[in-house]
C-alpha cells in the first residue's frame, strides 16, 4: 500500500503530458484491494493501433503476462488496455486465467472490439484470486468518459501505483522523416525490482505510424539500457510488463525497418523516455533516501560490465553502506569479486563521486575520508569502477537499503 510520505528523491514536479491522437484514458475505483482510491486504468486505443511488449523472465509469470504474450503472437493490434492495482493475479491457477478472459470480455464490450484486442496488466499481491466481476459496469463507464488531456495522464499513472509514493510520467517529441510525433509514458514500481525485464508495469504511447515488428525491435533494444539497468532489491516480479502502443495518427511515411535512418530521432527519444521512467522507479525504491548510479568501465565486454554493475547495485552490504553514508569501498571490492566476471585486483580503481578511493589493488595514497564522506551525504551518488581489462562498460541505477524497506515489506499484506 502506498506510503503517505513522498520519496525524498521524487522530482520537484511531474511533467504535463500532451494529448496523443488515438489514445484516451479513464480511471475508476473498483475496490480490488484498496479503499477510497482509484485502482483501475482503462485506455481506449484507435482502430489500427499496433503494440509491442517486453515481459518478465520469471518462470512463474502472471495470468495477464501470459495473455499479453499470446495476444502479441496473434499480431492483431490493440484497441484497449486494462490495468488494475492491488492484485497481481499471479499464481492463481485456472481462476486467474478465467479472470483475465472475463476482464478481456468486459473490456471488449466496452471498447467495441474482440477480447483478443484487449491488453491486460495487473500489479499487487501475489496468490490471491482476482474477482473480475468487479470490472462489470466500471469499464463501460470508463469508456464513456475517457479523455486524453494532461490530467487524464496523471490520473492514469496514479491509478496503477501500489507501494509507489509518486506517479511516474515522461514525454518526448521527435520527428520521423520530418513529421512530428509524440511519445508519452507512465510507469509504476518501487519494490520487487530487478531486471529481466526489470520492473514493474510501464506503458508508452505514440502517434507514430510503425508496424509491430519495428516497434518490437525498438522496444526490446531500448529496454536493455533502461528497465534492464535498474534494480531496487534484486527480486524480479511475476508481473513485469512493458507495452508500447503506436496509433499511427501522425501519418508519417511508412517505415519497414528498425534500422531505417529516418527513425534515428524517434529511437533516441524513445530510449531517453524509457531511461527516465526507469530512473523514476529507482528514485521511488521502497524506503529509499539515495539514488545510486553504478558505472563500470574497462571490462572485457559490455555484458561482463553489466553483470559486475548489477552485482554492486544488488549488494545489500553496498546498499546499507550507502544508507549509512559510509564510504566503505571494501564492499564495492567484494561485489566486484563475487560477480564471477574477469577482474584483476591489482588493476582495480574505485571512485565515489569524483573522489578516487582505491587504485591498483589498494587504498588510494591520497584518500581523504572527509572528501569521500561528503560525497556519501549527497542524495544522488555515483559509484564508478575501472577494471583496466578492456573496453566494456555499463551503467545501472539503484537506491540505498534502509529500515523503511523492511517495514514496508513486512506490512505489505496487512
């Protein structure tokens, strides 16, 4: 359940998202789990909308994840999206699959489309059956009053929150062959955050005209440097879902290849939007007081650098040292060593911010505890590691691990 205190790392203000032709949104209170707050998001999508998706690699995926995967394989596009918070509809067996089917049927009636054209996502408690009958009447009402203005986007991002403390929104503008296009995105996530894929629920929408295979290639590539580079606690959810919808309303010229040079501006804008949303998730890590960027350079490969960076970012000892504002670089050494990747102790160098704390396998001769501690007191900290083995590099984001994380998760089902 959402904390009443907003994360100290939250942005000073949320962006005002513009309308996107072919996208209308509405939220409602269905009483899934929470009282006196919205817990359902309904998105109406114009006919001809294409959709791509990336999902959790958990071997215990939720029923909505299975539904969306099957819908994408069918390749018939999307006419509606339904998201609920409070119940993940995961590990719910046949009842879970029946709940998804009923949700799609109810939403399809509201949208005037086949159930297979409805994408579904759920977030919340695992293992509790979801009563899809609560959507009856609610989704039809949402369809009747859906709109596309800035307030609708903010309400949408708020409705999908669970332990989040603030709504997560981002927007970008780009051009495809000279035609202006817009991309809007929302996300939720604060705990059970680790890659493959990384988070949470996130939904991006654009008025660009792009076929499904191009959308999928762009989204999969963008995920690698965004949501698959963020971790809060190292736990991958059963429900992680990232969907990208393209209504085609911008009317740009047909593009049939993801590597078409005319997509360079759009690709950069999409990647940037996904990175911002991923960072917002790290900023809202459960109980977090500090945002941590981990940069690894000089690895034998980018993949090796990524694994080392994630070893550092997921280390409870590193994260608690950050929480305690302790410049304990020995814990970073430990995390590098345990990653199982090529590393040479005597070539290793470590920085906290702009302060080098270790070099050539030992404490820096010019090490200053005062300077290092000053870095650790900042709300945003960069930990940089140079391995001296090659050209591989990676960057990931995480947060500190505080007593509040234990309190939030100890009380999660109460």
